[in-house]
């Protein structure tokens, strides 16, 4: 009887051990999978750390290092070009010897008057200054000629229409003169501004005096 009970207990113990092994096998497999996956989860973190260290200790490129020293030098040439483009006839004449004498920057002495070289240099500077503005003079003349053509075209159209309507001759002449001074006056003001002559300021002063 005792032997039968012992055999039964041994059988139950072996079954329990077998069940324990069967249940522990999937858990061990899962643990092995977790162990294999953990290094993969740490790879992005390691990459981020490596990139941060590379950026932190990397030397600055030469192009970026030189930009603060070379960038401020660019605007220095722009005002010079702008001043040259705005140079007027009066500015050029003021830089000549004759202009300096008239403006009071240069004193004219008796020795200068007696010296022929002084007069030669004075007129040479004046002639060179005028010759440099010949292209502007030509452009201004062409500009005035265009305004004159516009004036003639407008005048013909208006005078012809007034003749058809049989308007009085005095009114036609008055209107033609008004058109002439409006169109040509506008062209003269623009042409003088191109040459650097402050015609608007001069007309304003004349109107105030008058």
C-alpha cells in the first residue's frame, strides 16, 4: 500500500516538473527576445549622442568664420557708386579752380593772376568738366525734342477740333500758348534736373520775390 502511494506521488511530482518546464520555456524565449531587442532600442539614443558630440567638437568652417569680417565691407562701395551716379554739373564745376575761386575755397592772389599757367590750368579744368557732361547735354536735347513733338501733336489735334467748332481765333491762340508752356515747361524742368540745375528752387525763389 505504501509502495503504491509513493509511486503515485512520484508520478504527480514528475508531471508537475514537466508542466513547470513547459510553462517556463515560453517565458525564457520571451526573455531572450527582450534581451536581443534592448540593444536595438539603445541604438537611436547612441546615434543622437554621437551627433551631438560631433557638432559640439567640430571646428567652424572657414567660410562661416570669415563672413563677419568680409560682409561689412560690401556696403562701402555702394554709397560711392550712388554718389557718382548723382553727380551734377554744379558739383563738377565747383571742383574746378574757377569754381573754388567763386565759392571762396581758393583765394586768388596777384601772383596767380600774373601766372599764365594758372589761367591755362583753370580753363583746362573747366573745359574738361564741360566735355564730361556732353553725353548728358545730348540726352537732354533729345529729351526736349521729344517733348516738343508731343506739344506739336497735342496742339494740332486741339486747334483742328476748335476750327471745326468755329471757335474764336483769340481763344485758339490762348489755348495753344497754354499747351506750349505746360508741356514744354514740364520738359524743361525735367531736363534741368537731369543736368543738376535746381530749376524748381530757382522758380520758387522768383515767385516768392515777385
